[in-house]
């Protein structure tokens, strides 16, 4: 019996780092950090947990979609946290710019396959966000989880933005990789 390892130890550590950083970056910003070295105001754990519930599935499932489809095509696929990209997001959050731009992570893919295979792997992440957006939209529309409107709306919104942003047809984005594979 062959046991397939989907993630190695380094990938699991990167996933934990990514989720933690996402929780901090997307947490509600009341005062963030008042002064360097001071502790966060009361209730910060709940705000970070809520942010993890909203943001982490959108980002992590996006990256998993790339990885799992690549593995299904027989490619090698490894998730890496973008430590520099996450640090940019954390710093922007701490200084309170009002907006945050960062790159949480990426999946390195290698192997032999058609351009269409690589294009579909690129498309898998944004399509996952589109599917999550549609699922959250249906849950909201049919009021399937009453009492959780704030989390549902935030989850729906982040998945829509990730879909749109990642489908931009500029080099480095999933949209570019997908559209390039068509030509």
C-alpha cells in the first residue's frame, strides 16, 4: 500500500504561518497596536479568529486547488508562504494605511505537461474563489446560517475580490497564465 504525502513538514509550517498572518492582517482594526511594544487591546484573540475564519479558507483553498490539480496532472507542486509578502501585509496593517496589499503564498509547479494543463492549474485557484463566492451568496440569499451575516458577507466579498484580482491578465497573475495557455 502506497501512502501519498500531500504536504511535507515545511509546507505545513508555511500553512500555519500564512493562516496566522492572514488572521492578523484581516482582523478588525480598532487601534491595531497603540505603540510599539504594547500589547493588543482586549478582545484581539476573537478578532483574529474571526479574520482567520473569513480570510484563511479563501486563500488556502485557492492555493490547494492549484496544488491538487497539479498533482492530479502528475506535476510536482509545493506550497510556499511568501514570507516577504506576508511581512509587507503585517507592516501595512500595523502602520494603519487603511488598505493592505500583499502576496500570501504560491504553489511552485514543475513537470512535463501541456500548456493547457498548466493553464487549468492556474485557473483552478480563481475558480475555487468563484465557487466559494457563489456558495456564500446562496447561503446568504436563502438565510441558511442566520446570525452569521457579517462573516458570510465578508467571506463572500473576499472570495469575489480574490477571483477578480487573480484573473487580471498581467504577468505573474493566474489570469495571465491561463489566458497565455489558450494562445
